[in-house]
């Protein structure tokens, strides 16, 4: 018999592969960190031996969810600035905390956030880390949390200006672009070849850089093969700023700077005019939908059905716990399935399968890892979770996908 690291037997696999196969009475074999075999349980158990065999009877195995946008340091800021719009919330919560945050604070908050992600089925998280105003090396707290919890992490190293903060929130560090790139160079070297942690670059919001800075960012990303992610059109303030300063909207400015492309992840994407949609479709950008925080801050509802009709990949994000108060991906999944039905008064516009795709296979395309994660397939990384519906919330189970989305 062939040795294996782990076998899950006698279970139902919700593969989320191209054919969306749901395989009953099957087993999944893990060797090392990858899926080595999938097949009927009897055949698998006759072929493979493992010291660790999980009984998956009456459970469903799903690919791990992919959280395409959050701020883990904000787990320390839950409950602040509630019942306010975005900029008022920022002024009364995050911006008042940035000057006091230390690496141990970031680490502790990020560990808590990773645990909550894991407990709601997330195995990969893209953290958008923009707190760099109090001391050097704060990103290292996030990396340590990734390593401590074992979650697959993408560190979006952000650049945010703090020189405009009010006097009572004045920060010791106002990071320049040169400081930003020096630290990205450091992180890129330290994370090179890391098994579970990788790097992206993340300008904070449109007013955090000038056009020359965005052009420099595109050159850097191309040279080092890094994805770019950015808060974009979460509120009308983005376009109001760029029109007043540059005479174009936000998407037009970024497009002129060469930033937009298939490796660009726009987070939020709530307020999109016809010009912006045309540019996004032409550039085939990736999208991160954050319905919970968008509703808490009353930013609006992103036009996800339109983005999907355009053929763009849309993933899901919890956003940070300062604007969501949670890192629960199951909550995001259910709300993503509901909000568009209600907004458009059409129960078919986004269905349960659409949303699970966004959380798994489509989310994998958003972060550029579709060949490794997002579905249960031989050769892919063994990122999955077992969903046990045997509780009064979930039973009876008519279908594992609708049960996960609407009842879990």
C-alpha cells in the first residue's frame, strides 16, 4: 500500500471544479501538502494507508474559502466608530489608533483574526496591511500570525499617507514612497520561497500617491511579479477627488498610469460609472466584494451582477473588523447571496452556487492562485474544510451548497 499523510474517508466531496462535481461515498488522500488522490472510499482505502484517517460520514468537504480583502490589525479595533459613514468612521476609529499601534498589537490582533477566518472555513487570506505610522516592522506581526496559525497568507503591504491627520492623531512616521519600497524589498527577500506566505503591494486609496507614484508601482509590480490591490470607488469621494485634481475619474487616472490589469484587485468597487465599467472590462481587473462592511458603513451595494456579466472574476472579502466587527466568512457568504436579490428584487440574480464559487474557485483566480487552490483536484494544495451539518440550524439538508450558504 502507498503511504499518505491524511485520508478523509466515507464523505461527500463538493469539488468546486469546472464541472462542480459532488462526489458521494468518496475519499480524499493528502500526501505532504497536496491532494494525491480522490476516489470511491473502498478503492482508496485498499490503495492508501495513513496514520491519520478522518471519518467524513455525514459531512461535506469543501475547498477552503479565500478571503480576498481584510485588515487583520483591525481586530483590535472592533466596535469603534459605529453608525458612521466611511470617512467619519476612519477619523473616529482607525486614524486615532495608528499612532499607538506596536508590532505585538498587530500580532495579537492578527492571530485572533486568522483564528476567526479559519473557524469560518477560510484557508487563504489576503491581508491589506496599511498601519505603518508608529514604528518599523509592523508587517512582521502579520507574517508571524500567518505562521503561528498556519493559514495561507498573502501580505498586501500597503502605503498610506498620514501627514494630514489631526494633531491629536499625529503619527511618528509619515512614510515616503522610498521608505515603502525599501520595506517591500525587505519583505520580498524574507518571504522568497516561503511555503505559505506571499506578498502583494497595496496603495491605500487614490489620494495616497501621485500619478508618477502609480507608474512607479506598476513598473515595480511587473519587475517582481507582484499583484496590486487597492481600495477603489468604495464611496463617491474617490472620483470627486480625482476629478477635482486631475479632471478624470479614478479608473481613468489609474488606467493612464498603467496600473490596471489582470493582476490588479480592486476592493469594494461600489460606485462605478459607465466609463469605469468600460475600463475595468477592457483591462480584465479582479474584484473583491465586501458586502458586510459596505452595508455597515452605508457605502452602498457593489454592482456585482454587472461585473460578473462582464466576465470579471469576483471574490469575497470580510474587510477589517473595525468596519465589519467580524472575520466570519460564512456571514459574508450569506449576505452576498441576499443583498443583490433584495437590491434588484430578483431572487435569481445571484444564487448560492455563484456565491460559493466567489468564495472558492473564483476567489482563487482573483488572487492568482487558481492552479493551486480553490477546488478539490488531484495535484492542488490540500486546503479544505469539513462541514458538519448535523445540528438544528442546518438539518434537514436538501443540498450541501444551499445548506452552507443559507443555513450555516
